[in-house]
């Protein structure tokens, strides 16, 4: 309790000003806030905050309920504010009863989806090439939220609501609508809420009266609103927000009032994006490694908060990896699928790809990147510049929103980040004289060229190089399933080289089995082993071929978890380790460990063995708060263990990666 | 007699009784160090200190010029600078070039012609020969000329497929000479003359590389040091010669270099320079390693990883030196940089040679006849090249810049 109060009291005064004072004041007061000013530009916080003043509180990040058990909003797992902590349990306890029934119908699902997309829209700008930043945004938002909530002691609600109607539109106002239920849930639900946060309780006092039935009514309204919004075209944000604020005041407002909120959410989100954009760019220039930066801050924040993190949330996350977006599998899929046919800011092609990422149908760096680029190609094809907008800017904003959607589905890989950066660079460099159709055609051909040159042809070159390193009688070891390595092995086999393949695999994905199947199907001699046996099998191996998700500037290979282990064992046995990686996956970041940037997989995947009841000993432990499950997706292999990196620029030592990165960037300029 | 510490020698020198070792040494030994170094500078200045700097920068500028394709300005500047020191340092070029007329032109003949010069490295000979190809070409278009050049270099490469420096030199020459984007803007004759210019410049750079390396490496040879040398390398000899001429006090351990006895040859050369030499059998390297201050080797080829391919035995010497924390220096001209990347010892085209054991070997007994081995970059400390003193990892960077 005390531990929570101190941070709040620090943040409080600033944000209270932000909420209630005139715009100039807001921006000014927004800046001093160390978190918001550093993690993003001063103006976006102002934009966020002003509405938060009128809405009540825990608004910025939409109901964590989604994240807690249904949605994979990447940043939600970071307990950024005490409020969130409370709202999450509320969500989890109430979701089954309150939200799931509506969620089954597509319309009801929409509010949640919008709520979740909203912050993402905000952090889409970050995400284009730096996945890591996303939590930073979340962080800021939540801090704002925390302070905003604390600024409404007692029955501040009505007052703020009134005020809100005069405040210009912003996504936050709208989102606050969605936030109501969790707030209420919180109130009704947890005794611990009161115990933990008396002040917050008082702020919610106004709402307290709303019963479950009322909440249901609100939901109905939202659902109706969603349905109506589908029919409605673009709405002016101002009207949308006013309508929504009125909803704020009276949750069970009519359909009419609520119906614009969809629009307003999306519009506001994009607005905010546009507003953020230039500043973001500046910030990006200033801060070369936003991910790292965030990481640092998150640790600070985490330390502040560690004592009070709610268990259900912490359950799956290992201490050291709290800064990573938690990726939860499963339940969100039907949700998303049901939204497929709705009018949506996300292009269907992108949507499809996102769902495929989510379901794991598309995996592997190249496949994901190609799928994404093709989807963008589709989207660009169907794109038309809205009136009074600039194609470059609007398209970039649109792409950012797509990207943030994709990030929701699964964090971007570095290769995808590079591809997005390429695409955005192309958009930015479009000559102004081009007509829209020309520009679109140009962009589409650029994307095709990127795919064919940087991925497909690059793979061919890699295969050509790598095959020279395979001699008759070799025993080649590979880990997991890498498309490049597979091509190399098949090509070497076609060339008639006599060699044997050892495929090392690991739980839970067992991707190696698919590779094994394909290779055996082509008539290769294969041995299959799990990674536990790698030290046993290594002595007979003469070459290790590994794929990579990315190669970083210090030569570190960022790849499927387990790769480092294989590389180290190989090094210990003095077996050369060859990493096959297209140059477009190189990244100028330097990473020393696998902790600060990584992806977390579904923890259930490692705790459960499907179909094997006899060894599912963790079945009943899954909910134990003493148990932390860590399912890392990637790891970083230090360059010492790598003998050679095979890229489309030839075979280079890991020390030469920076040179390639340099040349490659220059080439980008040339394109 | 000799000990490891330099102070011992200085001490000895002060006593002035150092004459016991070699009869011809006392004058130099009695010189005090500052004097000797200033003497050395004065001695070196006339023949190569100025060209050394300019050639070094030229090389770098030229290499980068190739990559960045704004070679025109640089090439012209370089040529302008170049023309003064080209004439004195290379009297033999016109002579050799003029010896080619008459019979139908053949690169190989030309190459062999150049190779007759004892001091000229194979690759430099090849580069010179290729330059002559351009000069004597009757091609009328750039493409034709390029194809002709390609053919010539291919035939040169096939002349000795195992020579890494030959292959690398030819490749580099082609890169250096023909990758000039400005060629498109000119008419053929001026383009051709530009090519010739570049070709000659490249030949010149390669020719001078050895001097540059010798100059660069002087800083690393200190008084009283013991240098272990393996194999006969003209670059290393040049380095040691320069050190001896600058009155550095050092001694050299020469490995025997079985089976070609290359070490014997080097020790002969060094003895002529009055450098104290000790011959070791190849297997005595580890035994003597604790006396050694640095290992100096040449290279047949420098590969992309930054490792070197060199005479058999280099690897084990490097291993021993590494395990005893002795620096291993490699002296190699940049035309030996090859786009090869051996992963291990067997991962390269073997250069076989006959080995005479002195006694008949039963036919059932297999003999390892490979002439060279691969030393991974891990075991090398520095590479002295005409591009500068490089760490092994820079080799790849230079190669990437040259070839991409």
C-alpha cells in the first residue's frame, strides 16, 4: 500500500494539471513527466491526457481484461500502474460472466477489439522497426492513467464527465466507455481492490451504483453501437467524442450516442498517430536503441511495483522477462476471426496474415516476411488516398496501423522490421509528382522486387555458397527447421553429394520433424535427435548449419531458442558452425544476451504435452503462483561460436556483419 | 649467449663488449639507440620514406575509389602524384613491356617473362602481364576488352590453380581495373588508356607493397627481440632486411622448413645481412618458443576470415605461440587477399608436393604431402599489409569493400 502510494504521489500533481488545465498547460505539464517526455514526444501525452481528464481514469490502456485472458495485447502484461493491476483481476473474474457471452457475437467482440487496437494504434509508429518500443508506449499510457485516476478523488466522476463534453475528441474518451465495465467489475469484484486502493475506490464511487444489469445494458448499447457503426461511414471525430463522452456520463445511453464510438476510436487513433509521427521520428533519431531504453525504464518501474503484482498475471512470467510482451495463445483467435468480415481499418489481406501469425500457420522468418509484404501489396493495391490527404503520409500511417495489428498477433521479427522500414522508406521517397496509381504501382513493384531480390534470390545465392562447403562424406547437423538450410541440403543432395544429415529438434514446436519428413521424402539420409542428445551426436558431425532469425551488428546470431546451445556444443567439439542468413535480416542493433529482446511463447506449450496424460504432471500446477513458466522463442548466440555467416553477399566472418549492414544500408539509399 | 630481455642487450652494449658474438656487428652494437634510430630514418628517407606514405595512401584511396565508384578524381589525383615517383622506381617496366612484340601475344608468355625477375612476386607478374594484355589488345569495345581480359586472367589462373596469390591477384586486378563506372562516359580509347593507367598503377602498388609492409612493420621489431620465422617469404625477408638496415638489434630463429629447406635459404640470406640466426628443426618450435618474442610469417594467401594459408607448419607454430601468448605477425601484400573461406584444414584445394624422406618408404605407408595449411584468424595477432597494419577481422572488411 505504501509502496504504491509513493510513486503515485510523485506523479500525481503533474498529471492532475494535465487533466484539467488548458491545452498549453497540459503540454507543459505533460513534458516534465519524466516518463512521458522520454518515452514519447510531449505532445502525444497531452493528447492522451486531456481526454483522460474527462473520462474516469484507468483509461489509456483499454480494459486489460482482454489481455488477461483473451487478447494478446503485447504490452498489457507489464503492470504499469496499480490501477491496471486491479482492473485485471476484475477482468479475469468477470470476463466469463460478463464479457464472454457477448464476445461470442461478433458485435460484442468489437468493443474489445477496438479497445485493444486503440493503444496499438498509438504505438504503431514505434513498431515499424522496433518492436521493443511498444511496451514503452504502454508504459507511458498506464502511468498517465494511474495518475489520472488518482486525480479524481471521491465523486470526481460527474464533474469530469461534464468537462469532457467540452473537450475535443480523442480516443481516450471513447475508450473510457469500454473501461467502465472493468472499473465496475473491479468495484464489485474484488475485496482486495478496496483494501489496496482506497482512493481509487472512491473515484469509482459514482459508478458503484451500476449493477450488473446496468453493465449488461451498457454492453448492449455498445454492441448496438458497433453494429450501427458498421453502417455509418466516416464520422467527424468531434461528434464521435461528444457522443461518447455522453455515454460516459450515462453508460446506458441509446444506440445513437454510442454508435459513433467505433469511428471515433479509429479516427482518433489514426489522428493520434499522425500527431505522434513527426515527433516520433525526431525521437527515433535521438535515441538509437529505443528498445534498450525502454528496457531500462521498465526495470525501474518493475522494481517499484514488484511487491504488488497480482498473481494471476505474474503466474506465467518469469521475473527477468517481464519486460517482454506476453504472448498468449488460443482464446483470442475466434475473437479475431469473428471480426474478419466487419468493416475495419485493417485490410482483409493483412487481417488474414495476422490471423495466420496468431494461429502459427505461418512461421519462419522468411515466410512471415513474405506473407506480410504480400498482404501490404494487396493493401496498397486497394488503397485510395482519402480526400485532402497526402498519399505518402496517409499510407505510412495506414501501414503503421497494419503493422501494429500484426504486432498484436505476434511480435515482429527483425527481418519484418527491416522490410517495413524498407517499405516506409520507399513511400517516403516517392516523388511528389507521381499520380496515385503510379505511386501504388511503383510501391507494389518495389515490394515484389524486395521479395525476389532480398529473399528469394538471396536464398539462391546462399545455397550456392553453402553447397561449396559440403563435401562427400560429411555429416551435417541442423537445428530446428530453417528454410535456407533445407534448401541447401536439398540442393547438395541434387548435386549428388554424399552426406548425412542430423536433425536436432526440441520441444515444444518440434519443427525439426517437419523438416525431417521433407528431407527423408527427398531421399536424404537423416538422423533425428533431440537437443538433449546433441553432445552425444556432435562428435560425428563435420559441419553445423544453422538458420537465423537475425544477425546483429556484433555478430550475435539471434535465432530459434536452442541454437546457442547447439553452436556452443559444436564449438566445444571444434565443429565449424555455419549460419545461413539473408542480409536483409541483419540489424544494426547490438545485443549481448537473450533477455532484453526476445519473444515469449505460450507457457502452456511447455507445461503440457498434448495427448500424453501420463506425463502431464504440471496439469494442476499451472495456476500455482509459485510456478513460473518460461517459453522463450529466441536466443542469442555470441559470435565466438560462429565460424562463418553465409549471406547473399558471400561467406563472411561474423565480425564483418557491420560492414555488410553498412553496405546494405547504402544500397537502400541507392534503390 | 642471447637472452630474452632487451635490457640485457642494452646493458651489454653499454659495456661495449658485445663484439664477442659476431665479428661484423660491433660498430652497430656500440651505437646508442637514439642515434641508430635517427640514422635509420636518414638512411631510409631517400629511397622509400616519401613514396611509402604516398603509395600507402594511394593504395587506400584507390581501393576505396573502386568501391565507391568516384574513382575519377581520385585516380587522377593519384596519377598526378604518382607520375613523379613512378619513373625512378621502375626502370624495368618499359624494358619488359617492350620485349613482347613480334610473336602472337600470349599472357602466359608475358607472365613467365615477368616472372623471370627474381624479386617479382607471382601475382605482381600476373598483374603486369594483364596490364600488357590491355595495352596490346585490339578490342574495339569495352565489352570486348573486358572479355579478353577475363580470358587472359582465366588462363593465368589455370596456369597454376593452386597458387592463391595468383588467383587473388588476377581477381583483384579485374576488380580494380574494370570496375569503374566512369568508363561509360568516355570513348573507348580514353577509357582504354584509363584502364592501362589503372592497371599500371595497380602493378605499381603491388610492386611497392613489400616496401610498404617492411616500413610498417618496423615499429614492431624492437631491440633485443627474438623473432621466429617459418618458411621463406620475401616479404618477411624484406622486413628483416629493413630492420637490420635500420640497425635494429634482433636475432632470428629460422625453422628448417622441411622438405624444401626454405628455412635454410632464409638463414643464408639473413647471415649475409649479419643478422644472428639460429636454425631449428621444425619440431623444435615449442621447445624454443619461450625464448621467442614474436613469430613472423608470410602468407600464400589471406582468406576472408582473416586467417592465412601458408607453408605447412605455420598453423602449429601459431598454435604454440598462441598458447604461450606470443604475438604472431603475418606479412602479406594485399593482392594475396583471396575470396576463400576455409573452415578447416581440409577445406581447401590441396597443393601437393613430393617429399623426400631420404629412405625408401614402403608403398603401404601413406604420406601427407600437402604443402600448406590454414591458420585460423583466432591465432593471428596482426597482419602487415600494404593497406596498413590490420587485425584479422579487417581483412574481410577490405574484401567486402573490394568485391561488393
